[in-house]
């Protein structure tokens, strides 16, 4: 009987594939979260003591020459009767005229052009060649006026454009006492090579179109006007890395930087600036120094130096916790700003005596400069990081009996944190979560008497691995780490230093059943 059993077992064993179990440690994720996960590193400024300031600038308004003095396309047409017969060299038409640019209250006296085109169009109704001369006496380049002489073949249409780029325009008109007026002189002749000619029609029309006018410089009176801006929205990317939570900044300094590089006085009035968090709501900025205040901005002056022609006028308006609700405005963690404002040009009228000016590339701007010492209190401040999963050390073709996932965390930040890790498929859709609260808490690093982290804190979190989690893990391509931070001594803020970080490593300790080949 004993022998029979022995033989049976021996035969059974010799016919099966040999197999054995083995434990394998596999690092899956390694990452660290620093203050750069909270704020883009390009916005951070480290101080000599390693403390950190957030420095961020966003533009509210920009007015340029095109905004304030846009010159419309202008067409001047002249029709005239012709005799049926002319001799060679006879004058058909001769006229000096003003082209009036319709600019409303703006009264331009002078312009230097970087782009402008003049299109000349006419039909020759004669059976011989005609010659025309087109001159703009007040358009000069190197002290020479713009002057075109060309010919038109019999019974044909002439249509050509000429550039005035680089020319200086005198816009004072025929009597040099007007504004927005460009003088043109046109003369049309029968070619001297022709003995006689006849016309197929009793009239001709010449059309001059001035278009694509882009001044490099203009001088005159730029008018009195009010430009309304908004309601408008602009992106606000300062906190774009934060998914949710509450921040409290005790020390915030914001400056509205007004710079006027135009030769006009201006008056700025901001009706409303709103902090918009697309998920949680809005907070309007209230400030006795800014909102609904009439702010005068002096005109720029000219330097006489072509390389740097403008000496801008500037003004700074400081907003802080003593004259505004700026802390609550930023604690809303906005992703957008909305604003409504008005700018009045020349509020006192033509006090310059037609000597307002604009240089191309210069304008009137209002920027919001934010400077925040990174001292904060945080409640459920949520940061995230998406990482590739390193599955190369896991033999997916073999059977995994079971095991554990271990999350090793070294926390050098003065925040406690709740950690969650999601597995993601190749479409970045969540397939599983690894932790079950509250077994996902990381202690914050203690703060010493000097207000800095005294030492890092190590935490090990253990995750039992079920068969379902194994399958989800092996089919995942990436992992999403989400950390919800809370400062330990709320509501009192803590200073953040540039060397603070939280190191995270996820390790798989799996037991495999391996079979011999």
C-alpha cells in the first residue's frame, strides 16, 4: 500500500511541469512634489534666506496707434470732359486737390509712414498714348516729393499701386492751416509723339485710392474720446496647477503699473475687476485706491533720439490688505479675470496746441504686478502629477499570486497630506484607485523655533493587492497622484522655502508562480 502510494506520487510529479514561487520587488513610480507643482517655477523668486516670492504680471489694457488714430482707406475720384480732338502735347486735365481723411475730432498735421499704398486707376479713351503726372508735394523722402510719370496705351485701362513707405506727410493742406488733408496734383497730356488724336467718349475718370495706411509716427491733436473696455475676460494662469482647495495669503502686494508712451494726457477709471474661479465662483475686488477712482496719467515726452524717441510717463497704484480685499480676491484661486474700465484721451481738450504724438510700437498700458511672499495657510490644497508607470520589472506573462504595494513618502513640507493614486489607461481614463481613506494620510514636517522645517518625516503606506487591482495595474500606462495638503497650524500661515519638497516612491512586492520552461 505504501509502495503504491509512493509510485503514484512519483509518477504524478514526473508528469507535471515543475514550478515555484518567488518574491519580486518592483519600483513603479518615483516622483517629488515641490513648490513648483503649486506655482510655475518661472514665477518664483528666491530670496537670500531661501524664502520664496511669487512674482506675476498680467496685462489689463494696451492701446496703440491703431487704437487711437486709425486712418481709414480713402478714395478721391475726379471726372472731367474731354474734347473730341487734341494735338500732340496738349493738356487734357490738370488739377490740384486735397484728400481729406475722415478722422472725426482727430486733427493730424504730420505723419511718417511705415506703410501706405496709393492706387491710381483711369481709362484712356483716346486712340493714342496719353501721359500723366501724379505728384504729392507734401509727401517727401530725402527732401524729394513723391512724383510719378507714366503713360497709358490707347483704349486701355491703367491700374497700378505705389508705396509711400518711408515718406513724411504734411497734412496741413493747400493753405498749410488745415488738418488731415493730403494735397495731390494730377496732370494728363497727349503724348508729344502724336500729331493728332480723337476720343471714343466725351469724358474720363481718374480715381486715387489711399489704403493700408500704417504710420510710424503722427503728430497733431488726437482728439478727446473715451474708450470703453469690457466687460472682458482674460486668462489668469498664476494658480493653474491647483485643482481645488483654499489658500490664505496674509501678505499680498499688487501694483497697477500704468505706463503712457503716447503724447496725450489720459484718465483711467476701473469700474470692476473680478476674480473668477470656474469651479467655485467669483470675488469682486474692492479697493479705495483703485476701483471707481479717476486716475490721471500724464503724457509722454519726446527725447529727440531716434533710437529711443519716447520718455514715458508712469504711475504705480499699490493695492494691499489695508486698502482692499486683495487676500480674499486671490484666495478665490482665480483662473480668469474679468474687468470693465474706461480710458479718456485728452480729458482737458487740445492743451498741447496740436502737438500730441504717437510712435509706432508705443502705447498706453496697464499691467497688474503681483508680488506674494510665499507664506500661506492651506486647506485641502490639491496638487496633482501624472507619471508613467514603470512596469518593465513585472513579468506580466507569469501568474501573480498576490502581494502588496508600498508607498514610501519623505515629507519635507510643513503640510500634512492625503494621498490618492489612480491608475490610468492609454486614454487617460481612471481604472482604479489604490488607497481607501483614511489609510492614506501623511504627516507634515514639524516646524522649528526658527519657523523652518526642522526635519523630514518618513511615512510608509501599505496597500494589499487584490486580483482586480493586479489586473488594473498591469493594464495601466500611467498613474495620477493627487495630494491634498493642509498646513498644520491653521489658521496661522507658514513660510515656504525653495528647498521644501515631498518625495514619493511606489514599490510593488509581488509573489509570482514561475514554471520551468
